């Protein structure tokens, strides 16, 4: 497996990286003393390489090193990423840490790393906890919302959304009225992913936010909630500013198409006339299988 990893050294194409990643995962899954020593050796080799090191290859080795490792291996991987000469190594930590399989490593991530790491590492830890779907991370992530660091707060909000625990909704919705537009926008996105009907009134109020990106995310979130009583507020907000911001026009049109299952174009008056005739027959909103979505 080590030989297979070395076989494509010096290449920088996707096929080579995929082959190396397969070898590294297989090496980690052996989970023997010999395989762990081999991974540690590969980590030293990639982390301590010369300037201009292949940071993508380093991240793949870090992911394999953490995969079957415990808290100690996780800390080693974090330090290696922080020492790297490329910021990508740190911003890729979310994917690296989310691959941890051992229970003690996950506990270490949601306690020590999330609460005591450097600001950028804490933000990556929050993202990782959301990606791995760790239900035990809800309380630590709610605690992270109290932090003043904007990046950590936004990542914690979105992670809570990904965990889909409706008990988090009351603690998340107040951030829709925060002073920082970045946090308000992240909150709207997170509440859409969370999918709790309890957040609908707050998202409707967010349609009046002065920042267009917040309004766009609120419209998208309302579409994801799938509640028919969001149609009228979306139509009212769209009618007030139609033609002023084409990106917002598109967001309202997509949200209405997802909520109603029909496509009526970019005229809010046409939508309003259709809704007046069909609101009583529409029943619960449903997503049209061909409705456009935003990633």
C-alpha cells in the first residue's frame, strides 16, 4: 500500500490523487501497529517536505492519519495543518476531522478542539461536527454560538442546521436580528437546512432585512421549510422590489416554484393571481421534482 501511494508521486492529476487516497484509506483501515507507523512516516514526509510541498497530498495523508486515530492523532494532524505553508491545509481540516471514526476522537473534537483550539481550527471543528452528523455535538455547538468570532459563529450555526435537531431552533433564530449581516445570512441558511416550522415567522421577518443576501437566504430557507403559508409573504416582498435586484427576483421565483410545484415565470402579479385561485386547493406545499435548487 505504501508502494502504491508512492507510485504516483510527482503527479498532480485527479486520477493520481484518487489512487493515493484509496491506498491511504486501505492503510488506515488495516489498523495495525505497522500501518499506524507507516502513516506516521508518510505524514512526516509530507508535512516536513521542502517549500512548495503538495498540500493536497498532505491533506489526504492527514485524513488517513485521523481516520482510525484517537485524540493524540487528531492533535498531531491539526498541528501539521497549522504548520503548513498553505492556508488550504487548515481550511481543509473540516474534511479531515469529519472522517474520524473512533468515539474518543469525536468526543475530543466536540469538547477540546471545538472549545479550546485557535479560532480558525475551532471553526473547522464546528463544520466537521455538522458534516459527520454527530448528535452529541448540539450542546457544544450551542455554546460556540456565544463566541465573538464571526467565522466560528457562522460555522456553528450551519453545523446545527445540518444536525437537524429542532431543539436548537429557539437558540438560532435570534441571530437573524444580529448586528453582523454575515451572521444573519448564515442563520437564514442554517434554519433552512434545519427545516423546523417553528422558524417560519422569524424567516418571514428576515425578508425585510436591508441586506439582499440575507433576504435571498431567507427566501431559500422558506422554500426548504415547505410551508404553504410562506407563499403570500414571499409574493408581498417580491412585489415591492421587483426589477431592483435580478438575483433576488430569481431567488423569489425559485422559492415559489419549490413551494407550489408550478413554474409561472418572473411576474409576481401572475403568481399572485394564480395563488388567489389555487391557495384553497393547493393543500400542503410540495417540492416539484424538477424545481431548481441552489447549492
